[in-house]
């Protein structure tokens, strides 16, 4: 799955109860001149958040790879969400 995210609003990457397995997450800062701060988290069915990244700064033009042991929304009922630091922040995200 591929996403282009460009706002400070929380964006769902994988909705709760979805069965898309994820083994790696790639986040590329595509902004022309600014670093971006990223929050990436799983949210449990009860509403509790488990952060994978919290206020992590990614320099312009840099890609960050996050290997995961397992993420399967259908088994653990988690959703995967991202929130960027500023309204003009831009990133591309690839889930494999």
C-alpha cells in the first residue's frame, strides 16, 4: 500500500479490523525544504494508542525504514495511523 500524506490531520493507514499484514513501513519526507515530525501509532479497539514513532524528526529528502515483526489488524483489532507535525508537511508512506 502506498500513501501520500500532506497535512497535520491524523490519517488512517490501516483501519481497525483490516487484514492487511505489514512487515515494514517506509516513510519518506518529500517536503522541499523542511524536516517533518512524525507520530506513527497503532490504536487498539478500546482506544489506547501504542506509538511506533513519537515526534520523530525526518530530515528533508530522507527515508526512514521501520521493520516490524508482525502487524495484522484482523487478529489484534488494531488500526495504524500517522500524524505529521505541520499542515504543509508532506511524506510518502509505503507499507510492505
